[in-house]
C-alpha cells in the first residue's frame, strides 16, 4: 500500500503564534479533523498490512476490493501498462516479453499488437477478456488469439469460450511462437503480430471488453534433449484428498491469485464470481484438483454448467477444465488425471499434455455461474477445493538465457515449502517457525497501530 502524504499550510497570527481557538485554553492541544482522519487511515493501513502478512491475507484484501466492484470484479495486475490495439498491423503497438498490459476490445474489432522476436526463444502471449456483468453471452462466444509472422502466416491459434452456463466471466486464450526442430514456418527472428478478436461478434454483447495481456519468453535449453513426448505415466486418478479444511479466500485475478499447496481449502463464492488460486508445480510432479459446492436451502431448480474448475499453466494457457450442473444439492467437479510436468510434453499432440511443458505456478480458476442466483439466491455458497500433488521433483532444463519474466518457469524455496514432496500439506517445523515469525511481526504492527490511536485519543480528550 502506498504512503499517503497530506500537504497543509500553518496560518499564524501576529508575531507568528497561532491564537488559541475560542473556548479552548491556551496551550491546549487541538486535534484537527484531517489529523484524526490521517490517524484512522494509518490504523486501517496497519490492519490491512497485518491481514496481508497472514496466509491468504493478500487474497482477502483483493477479494474485498473485487467485491466493491461487484461479485464478478476482476483484479488487473498492478502497474500494467495501457496499450491500444491497432486496426491493422501498420500501427500495431509493441509488446515487450515479460510485461503485462491492459487494453480493450470492441464487439466488431480485430486488434493487432506487435512482437519483435529472436530465433532462439519460444514466446507466449495470453489474453484475458473481461466482459461486463450485464450483457448476455452465448456458449460459443469468447476471445480468439492468433500469432502471425510478418507475411500473415499463422504460427498459432487459440480461443476460449464462455461455455454452456452462458455466464459472463473472465476467459483466457493463449498463443505462441515456438522454435521447433522440424518446423519451417515462424522460425526466423523478426516482426510478428498478435491478433485479438471475439469468437462470435454477431452474437456478442455490445459493450467493450477489458483485456489483460501478458507475454513471456522461454529460451532454448543449453543442451538438446528428447524431441518426443514422454511415454507412459500414472494416469490413475487418486482418491480425493481428505483432512480438515483450512479457510483460504480465493483471489480475484491471476495477479492476485491465492497461493495454496496440497491440502483442503475452503472459501465462499457468489453467483457470477470467479476465484483464482495458484499451486507451485515442479518438474516431474503431477497436480490433481477438485472443487465442491455446498448445498442450498432451496433444492429446486437447475443451473447448467454452474460450477466450473479450470487449470492454467504459468503463462496462463489453459490446460484442462470441467463443469458440473447444480440442483441445490452438493455438487463436485474434478479435473482429468494429467501427466507430470516435463519439457518434452510440448511435442505431444494432446493439447492438455502440451500445456504441461514447464514448471512454475499453475492456476486453479473456479467460477460459479450467475444464473445460480435465479433459483438459489445470491449466496454466498460454501466452496471446498481439494489439491493433491504426486511425484518426485526432477531437475528441469538448463536454459541458455534468462526467461522473461524472471523466474516464471522455476520454483523458489518458499514455493517448495508450500508443496513438499512428502505428501504433507506443509512441513511442520517450517510452518511453526513461519507462524512464530509472522505472529511476532503481526503483534508488533498491531501494537504500533493501537499505540498511535491511543495517544491521539488521549490528546483529543
């Protein structure tokens, strides 16, 4: 949170001394309204900082911010640069690898953005389209992203649609330029273009959609490895993870996703809302996830595809998704069994396997259809997320250069603590140590804030 500064000018009487206020003895302390407000703001700042220091605290603050703009509010990345899409390639603005941007898309527009690429790196572009909450959407409408070379030849084409629920929600599509051993197109250094459009503009709502665009660059490995996808892997779905649920509010966007590891996590969700969680997944590990929606007091009615769970990779490309209808009784939806994360997965013909091509933060995205409110009320409804990680972490490729953004395809020590290999939800000693340190910091912040407030109250008295 930024620092708030107040500017003011002291007014003085004759001789430079300020006369006492009427009815106030000379020398008495006067607490101005702006000072009282500043102190209250400082105390609120302390409390928010305290909440952010707790597990899931950042997500709680983000969730509150999103709720202020409606249950479906999407939290865009802080500091994302504004960029205008061009109507043709001649005026296309440059997107830098590793950066995040904001833009907007009208119903009948096809927008162009420019990339300047080398001949050594794979480049990924994701586009999250955020429609308004009022317009009706169709199942097959959504956003389409294509990457093209300077001659207009297609390097990739991807799309994301709203699905059977017809519920407005953020949808994310991705495109790429890959350096492939046997490819003959899109392999040279030079200028490339990203084209963004709606999938069904003729059936699309008339309002503009906000866009969040991200770019990432993945260098080639220093040493060439296998160019065939891994063969066999354990494709059996494990038993759903049991255990005592822990409260963890979901974030309201990719940039505000709540970090979770293996475990059972609980939150609340309202119709039309989308929640984001991120799970650190290392090379060689498999991720499984399911989402459960609690029952309603009014168990009559039906909402198609009401509960949706999606998995996105570190560059926000969708790996898998599943949806389940809702009748007012408890409902559950789970992702398909997926192979371990491995560099050669990119050579697989399956879209799901190909998206599991690098380690890093994978995103679980949960959406509850807005139509649920028609039969079952505005909620909130209880949500339980079960996350399981299997397999032993392996060494990944040694890249010949620095990925952009830095660290996007690797796990930090803190990430590995969240997702230990022994199957536990967390390492006991490390967890207790973190709680102790966090508790000391939290207590200090609270004491400092209360002290400031107490002193001010005494002066006012």
